[in-house]
């Protein structure tokens, strides 16, 4: 009945479905959630677009991807400038001259660099072997202890000394007063929310929601020549080699009867004692930091709690250690034997993907599949 069955209405599935339709293919998209847009789903609460599955900030240096998404949404000029809260002391993230001045009282880039170098030498680190050593070699002991250690250990549920160094290699450290966290050429939030953007991608395409593909796999496989599968690769094979590990996130979302809770979209709580990792105030993704957002008399906040994934939870971050890497490699061999199925996206490839990379990956696959 269809050329393609797309399992999952998130970014990867929506990009493929859009491109397949453009190439004259017939497509059915199914998703087990009651909504489209996967983890970038936003829902309207009191005229605020709430990021239901955690904050998603679009940023890319890939012009092709930027031009692609701009077909489906107009983006605002939101710049991610998170704040770190350590027991009530507030610091700039990314680590920059504001951070170093508040931490050490230094005023010039030379003084900041000298302070970092002095603390790195005192720690005696030459070849960083883990995340703790990597962080200290990048930003010194004081900033590591206050702004990295507690947050990272809450997020990953493991001591920093047991986490691989590469996790923190992309940590921005700047000897300037630049608060732009991503420093990407193109960034912003789609006006009207991500759900609207994905709906525009899926326009004119048949979509069925609340459908569990794996529970009715045989029947659905018969409907199409080929399947684009964006679900978890281990679940597809019924976990027969074991379950891949993830970190999950739990959200406590509240509607507050005030116009402004924290004055910023994201505040990270970096001490070990606060149980949540950060608080997101959703309205500041789409309203300026002046009085514009205060015209809406209410605000919505979400506290994020990181946890070890267990069946039934939403899988968020792959635990990319050696053990899971080896297990994924075995599943990938099984996937390559499935001639009718293409595995893609964050869960299908067991890979932490930024949104722009998901879209780039889907477009690459479209080039191969639809050529």
C-alpha cells in the first residue's frame, strides 16, 4: 500500500517523510505517542510553548541544515546563555571572563589564564584520563568543584573520576565576555514552537498516532515496501543481546501565578545537594529578556531530575562507554541483515545527536535512499 512506513514522527522521521513525499513516494508515518514531534514536542500552556521533553535550542554551523529548517518555521534570535547557581551564588555559563571575575576577582584575560594554569599545575595533570582530570585541566580546581562536579555527577549518576574525558571536551571556556553558549553561526527557536514546525514537515502525509509498531510489527511491515525505523535498536530485536543503557530525565512542570520566576530560560544547579540538575523557564525561549514576556502574567517552569533508565522510562542520553559501544556494535550487525529496514536517529543508531545533526543524518540517508 505504501512505498515507505516511517516509525517515529520525530525530526528524523519527519524529514524523511517530507523528502519521500517530495520524490513522489507514498508514505505512512506512525508513532506510539499521542503526538507528533518526538522529543522536540512543545505544547501550549497559557500562550507559552512548553518543551515537554526538555529544552531544545536549535543551533548549527551547517548552512544547508539551517536553510532546510527555515522552510518550515521562522526562527527567533534566542541565544542560549545559561546561569549556574551554586548554593545561591550565580555564575555565567559558558565559563568566561564574568565567571572568572566572580570566582577569583581577576579582571584581565592574562590573570584568568594564569589562575587556571596555576591550579592545573597544582593538580599535577598532564594527560587527563577521565572527566575530572579533563575538567580541571580546562578550567582549574575551583570552577570544577563548584560548577562542574555536582552537576555532572547528578546528570550521569557516576563519579566524575569514572566518566570518560571526552564528555566534557566540548565545554566552552572563553577568555572573553561572551555569554553565547553555543557560539554557532545560526541559532534560535522556531516561532510558534517545534510541534508547529514538524506539522509543517508532515503536511499532506498520512500520520497515525498511538500506534505501537513493535506490538503489531508483522501487520505493519506488510503495508510498505520499506521501513524507516527510528525507535530503539535493542527493542527492535526484543533485547535478545541485552538492553543498551541510557540516562533518563524526569520533569516536574509547574504553572506559576507570576510573570517571571528566574529571568532566564535555563539555570543549572551545580551543587550536589540540590536534587534537580536545572530549572527551565519556558517563556524566555520565545520572549525577550525585557518586559515583553511579563505581558503574560503567568510562567511555566520545569525542574529536571536525571535518573538511570529502566524499561518504561523515556531513554534520553546513550551511555557511550566501552561496554555499551560493544553491545551496540553487535546490534548493528543484526540491523545490517535486515534488508527491508533502515535504522536511523538517536535511538536507532544509539547516538547522542544534536537536532541539526539528526536532520543532516536524515538528509544524507534521503540522498542514498531516494536517489
